C-alpha cells in the first residue's frame, strides 16, 4: 500500500518516518520529497507498506497524530495521473498581443 504523508517537519529524516510507520507493520520504503534547488524537505513524502491492512491501520492511527511537534496528514496515495506534462497546465499556445508594425498609425 502506498501512503501519502504531509506536514512532515523539515528536521525529520526518512529513517525517523519509517520507524514511525513500522510500529504498524513492515515498511518497504520511506521517501521524503526534497526541493531540487534548495535540497530541503518539501514537507511531504510517501510510505510504502507491504500489507494493505497494516497500511490502512497506520493511516487511521497516524492521520492527525503529532510527529516532532507537527500534526501529520496521512492518506492513501492516489495513483499518479498519466499525461505528457506532469499535471502542469496544457499547451497554452502562441504569444500574445503586443505591438505590430503599422499599428501606431491606426485610429482606434
């Protein structure tokens, strides 16, 4: 089961997050998402648990729980949406307006 975890404290490590969820069952992986530019935690991540029942129990018990001074938001992760642009807008096309040669003589 893949679990989405938000409101993770910046000082938390993946190992600490893994240990928290391990109280509810076997944790296959723990990943805190890092900002590509600053290399700091973005405050959310994913836990993968081997057993769905243990995963659901962890979600129920840890959603809203205090972890290092912050209340976690824990949900079952939704599958990534397929698409060529990674969920960012679409092709917005062409440029826009501006000044065209000859417009300065027109009487609007």
